[in-house]
């Protein structure tokens, strides 16, 4: 398993780590109370950048599916593991964002 994670590459792993950290911090995002302290991060930056990270994961997911169309069988298995990881991590981040902000949007 560690070998598969390492084979995904440093950029994808950093993207996944950022998404997981944001998903864990999302419950601390509250009503917008902008100030010069950490409230700005939790009430402004975190909710604004989480959807951007989900979009970037979606774009890499799309490119992985495109590359899969003309790849060898070994490469297809590698891309399938990347696609699975993207779906899990992106889904967790999107779900945590929606759980916090869907009541505000409705």
C-alpha cells in the first residue's frame, strides 16, 4: 500500500494530504467573523479554498481517465488506483464541506 502511495507522485500526495487536512478542519469553520486572527482562516480561507481543491482533484481525475484510454494494462491498474484515491479523498472533502455549508446555503 505504501508503495502505491509513493508511486502516485509527490504532487498528488500533497493534494490528497491538503484535502484530508481541510476535511478534518472543516467542522471548525463557522459563521464569517473576519478578523486578523485564526478566525480568518477558519471562516474565510478554508471554506473558499475547499471547493477549489475539489475541482483540482476532479481535473486530475479527468486527465487520469483520458490517459487510461491508451495505456498498457500495468499503467491502467496504476491509473485505476489513482482514480480510486481521487474519488475517496475528493468525496470526503466535498461531503465535509457540504455538511458544514449546506445548512447555510439552504
